C-alpha cells in the first residue's frame, strides 16, 4: 500500500476547512481560487493513480478557469493522448476532493479507488502541470505538487502555458518513439510545428490584411507573440489586450466568451470598417472572429462558421486530390467527412451543412469531450461548439491516405500537400485557439476569401443566451443532447407552448456545468421575437 503517515502529514497543510462540496464537472473543478487548495492536493493524488493505472504514462494537469473572472481558478486532468479525463474517473475526483477534510477520509477514499480500479502501486507515476496567467496559479501548483509527491509521483512543471499547449506536450511525451509520434514536448516545437504547416499551405499566395487579435489579457497574448516570431512574414497581425501584468484585466469585457455573448467588439480594440479581428479566451482554447459592416453592424464568425469553413475546405481539397481511403474489407472509398454540433449551434448553420455542404451532422450534449468522441467516428470529424471551442480530427486511415496518395495532376499534388499540412496545423488533442486561428487564416489565404464572403455562406438566425440564478440547478435534468428537460416535471411543456408561438422559434434550457446558473438559449426569425422568447422562458425557469 502507500505510506499513510506521509499522506496524513502532507494533507495537514491542505485540509478542507470549509463546508464546500466539490464537483468535477465539464471543465474539471472550477470556483473561487481561495477554495481550491485542498482540491489541488486531491487532484495531485488522483493524477498519480491515473498514471499508475496507465502503467506510468504521463498524465497532464492544467490549472485554469478559462473565460471566468480573474478571482476564479480551476483544474482539469488530461489523459495520455491529450484528451479530457475519462468520465468514469470524474466521480473519483469528486470523492477525493471532498475527502480532504481528514486523514481517515482521504486514506479510505484512496484505498477504495485503488481496489476498484485494481491499481498496481508498484507502477511509476509521471505528471506534468501548467497554468494560465491567473495570480492564484502558482500557489495552486505547489499544492498539486505536494499531492503528487506524497504518493511518490514524479512531476514536471511547465510553468505558463495555454491549455492546448499542455495537451500538446502530454500527447508528445506519451507518443515519443512510436509511429504516432506527435512532436517534441516543448513550447518551441509547438510553435515551430504550427508555423511550418501554415507556411506550407499559404506559400505562393498573397498575404491577407493584418488580423487584429484580442488576447483577453491572458496567456494567449504572450503565446501569440512567440508564435508570431516563428510565423515571420507569412502572417500579419496586431495584438491588443496583451496586458497579463495588471490585476483585474483578464477576460474583463474582452475575450471570446464576452464577444460571443454580447455580440460586440471587446474593450481595448479599435475596430474599423474593412478590418478583420478575432478574440481568444483566457486559456486560449477558444476563438471567434468578427468584423463590422460599413454601417457599423457587428458580424460574428463563431464556431459554427469556423466548422463550415473548415469542412468545406477539406472536402474541396479531398475532391481535387481524389483521396480514397483504405477500408477494412479491402475496398477503397472517398473520404467520409462529418460535422459535430451541440444544441447551441445556430439553426442556419445546421441547415447549411446538411442542405448545401451535404455533410452529415451529429448532435451531442454540451462539452467538448462529447463532441470529440463523436468526431472520432469519421475519417475527418469537424467539431466546434458555437462558442469557438473545437478542432478537426483525422482518423489513422485518413492520415495514411494523405501520406500515400500520389496526385494525378500538379493541382491534385498541391491539394494533397495542403491536406498533409492541415494534419500538422490542426491540434489533434484538443480545440486550440492559435491552431484554429491559423486554420482559418490558411483557408482564407488559400481561397483568397474575405470575412464578408465567408460570412455570406449563410445568415445566422438571431439568437440570445441568458443566465438564470435558481435555487438548485440540479433540479434541471437535460435529455436529448440538451435540447429538452425531463425535470422539473411539466416545464418542458410550458417551454414548448411558448416556442410554438414564434416563427422559426427554438429554445432550450439546461443547467451549466461550469457556473451555478441555468442557461436559456433562444432563436427565432427576428431579433425582437428572439429576445421576447428568451425572456418569456427565463420567466418560466425563475
Ligand atoms: P456550461 O457552463 O456547461 O454551459 C461552458 C460552455 C461549454 C463548454 C464549457 C467548458 C456554453 C453555452 N457553454 O459550459 O460549451 O465550453 O463551458 O468550458 O458556451
Ligand atoms: Zn477556455
């Protein structure tokens, strides 16, 4: 077994003293940073168990609260190939965090996980950790280190990283020396890989006008500055909201979440007609793009628009290259592309994908881990949440087809080269704002397409999202990929009654997994009707 005295001693500096109940949700643990110390210790313990479970493979820990305010922080675990922690272990994380109130409680919680998962404690344990720019991050990492070390695990601290960079290094470490080797596990190698792929795709095309980048005064800003050095002349940009030193600025009226929800430009950006812009979020795993019309109308190019742009581009290249994929039954068939969305996807985007692009769409509940798994079912699985969190996954068979295809014409050969470069440019582990930004810019450069032209693919239905404070959000139970509620009994019928009154009306209610609120989303034919539907339903929920 493990050294119980050592555990008790280490816990004594991290004992849970408040009555807080912790829960590992969609985005791991997330709350006010001052409450997180015992949680970090518990996550250190769990990371060691998870690594031993995987026979010493490296487990990642990211310390961030993404788009939340600066006073919050959070932590999530990353599996060996860079995915989110398997769902079956989320409960263990919750149990351990709540067991930090006493040495007896934590000892028996650990013993029970070890027994249930038949963990061989003689296996080595390796953990890597990184954090965003929040001032609370450093002390929280120290608490995590205590947890890891008291169970004899090894830990490497990468310091300040974007969330996707942490996922990247975890995947690199665990695939090193295999045929799926993902790259060097360093920050420099990450920039080099992205920049080289971007240059390959855009070589020979005129550069686009400079992109205004809102760094949300978070980790994405310094990361972008470094990436910019590797991109050199191939990419023109101007970074704003890059102050990671002053307190109170992180995500403040800026960043992808703010821009998406408020449908307006961020504080600190002067956006003129003719300019192109984007916003990262506080840990740089989300991105949205935008511009203004001549009359000042704000136009948002969100995750749905990124997904359709990417799917369309990849289909085009595959057609030009005449890519055929080897199937298990020996046959060779065209690339199978699919798109994954959530209930928050704009109804117009879904119609465009199905009717115009003629690409199948799968719906999953909110949260990228659900989308990620659904996307793995395709040769090319494009998944994006409307909020700008997503990526494109290539199956091993698709990557093999790109590697082995020979173009019949110079144009086909060029398309194959672009497809190969896309597999390098796009982060396969997790949605990545910097990688997605370059994916969009590479696509638009290759197609010499403006934001206005991109936006004209389809017109978003007006939409509105609101948060409602309720006594207990656990009373709201979502079903059918978050599109309906089974509980409270009778509420769904009342929502349906309201929706039926509106042309093109659609509305759903679900409890947030990251905040203590219930979200209400509404769509309808006009802005006025959308707002009215949204407020009517907020009234039903309250
Ligand atoms: P919740 O709080 O469960 O709605 C939010 C986002 C998710 C996902 C997670 C993780 C919306 C409506 N919800 O989840 O899409 O990104 O945060 O960060 O944007
Ligand atoms: Zn984020």
